[in-house]
């Protein structure tokens, strides 16, 4: 907390440049930042590139790291190729905000499948004011209206591929015709347990 009880996320992150970092802490933070391909704190402040709040800096750092490291999960391009060959249109429907998702699409070499950020990538955080996060149905309803680029499809004719409980809830609330649980992502360690959670709805 900052003096006065304010949280860092609501105060100026750049103000920290005027403070003296404890050397062991700065060294540990910088070692981690370097391992992630991010500039050190000194480099960040010297360049004038520090964001105004810690939350904004965290988002910027996440995007910078994703641009370097995001990769498609195994068999995803093959699955998209098969859908395209069958004439089955598809879009992205996510709670994550822009530009994070387009950054991942580019880094994972999937841009050919999702050429337009407006038509093919739909975000509960970025495409609504105020944001409409899953399990609210809004982002799936929006995505369904864009599927195929020609007026969309009724939700009942759409399929959701979901790896989260809130996503399953969103697809169910949007009354999509089928929800497929996905456990292939690298962050899912307990595949069987995660599958049971998704099936529970």
C-alpha cells in the first residue's frame, strides 16, 4: 500500500523512479524480468516507458512477454485447418482484453485464421462498455452474430470450446447448441479433475 492506504494499482507506478530500491529486491526483480525478456526497472524508467499505475504496467509487461512466448497448443492449427476445409466458420470469444488476444494470435502464427480483430476476435473486456465478463452471455452472443461474416448464426447452431467454468457458464447462458470442454492448455495440470469440473457446468 502507498502512504494513506491507497493501493498501488490506483497510484502512479512511475513515482517509484524517484524512490530508492533496496538493492537485493531490485536485483531479484530485474533477474526475473530479464529471464522473461523484459527491460530492467532502471531501463524501464530511463526510457520513459513506465506505465502510470502498477496495474497498467503489469498489463504492458504481460503483453510484451506474450509477444515473445505465446504458442498455439498442440494440434490447434490442424483443427482449424479441418474446420476451414469443412466450410465451418469460427471466431474467438474470450474474456481477455485487446490487445492481449491479437498479440497472442500473432505470436502463435494464427493470424491467417483470424485476420480481423473486429470480425474474428471478440472480447468481453474490450468490446463492451462496461465490460461484460463470462459467465455473462454477451461475448458469446456477439461472437455468434459475427460467425461467417454474413449476419452470423443463431446461438443454438454454434459450438463453444471452453477451458474454464466461467466460460462454460457463459456459453450455457448464451444457449449455445454444444459446449466442448478443453483440457489441452499448458496451464491445466490436472486434466482429469479439470474435465470433471467442466462437465459439472
